C-alpha cells in the first residue's frame, strides 16, 4: 500500500512538472526572459529638468464636437478675454473648460521657467516637441514669451531637412558629438562640420551655403539662427 502511494505521488509530481513546463504562460515567460533588453535611451537634454514627456497637452484643436463660445464658462467666477480666446474651439464637448485652460497655463509655466534660466533651452524644448501647444498658449496666455516662440519658429530639429534656408545657425546643445552636412542637389557636399569638436560648453555652429538642398545633422538636438 505504501509503495503504491509513493509511486502515485511520484507520478503526480512528474505530471505537474511536465504540465508547468509545457504551459503557454511558462513558455511565454521563458521567451520574455530570453529577449534582449533594449538599450538605455540616449541622454537627451531636458532644459526644464522635467520629465521627457511633458503634460503640455495637444498642439492642435480637437477634431470632434467642441463647446460653443457661449458655453465657455467656469463652474465659479469667469474667464478673462484672453483666456476665452485661447479656449475658443479648443474645448471638447462634456469637458471642463477650466481643465483645458490649465493645460495652456502649464505650458506657459514651463516655457517661462525654462526661459528664465536659458532662452535657447526654452526655444529648443518647443522645436523638439518636448513642449507642445506652445504657439497658442504663448499667443493668448503668456505673450511676454513671444520672443522665445519667434526663435523657435525660425529653428528646426535634428535630422535631415530639405530646402534649408541659407545662413549661419547654432546648435542648441553643448554636445561634442554634434555633426552636420550640407549637400547640393547632385549629392555633392558643400559644407560640413565641425572641423574640430567644440570645447566643453561651446555650441557648434553651421553655415548653410546658398544652393544647398539638404541639411542633415546628428547629435545637435535643434538649431536656431546664430
């Protein structure tokens, strides 16, 4: 009797082991463990020392039904004229206008905080998309930041760019790995740089000559006119 019980227990243990090994969940877990882990993200300058994904809200007005201007009223108090201009056509139905206004105010606060330390960094945050919805927020809610917006609108981000405007630009990063190249339509290189890496703290400059049809940069973050 004891031998039969021991044998039965052994068979049961073996069956459970085989079931666990063959279960989809176990196989999935093994596969997940075997997957190579993605490399850590490259450090990207965050001028505001804030999370890389800001809660600045959408950059465009909603495409669905929105509250008419006559219904843009807070639960208590009233909106100022500039606040109503910002909210016009921007508040989805069944959404508290005050919450949408707060989104724009947070955008202004981030731009203002960054610009107080470094206006170039504030422009870079707008160009790179770290701060979204900046144009409407600045226009209506914090117009004193229009110089930062103007600089950002004249700039462009890292990567390839077609039909670049000729002129001298400076990179909005202190990285010593920033490189750039300007090409003609036939693919010939008209200019490239930097010839020597900048000193720590210096920023790379690039001169795009007339006739360049493509400008490509790597590790430069963003550019604005010098």
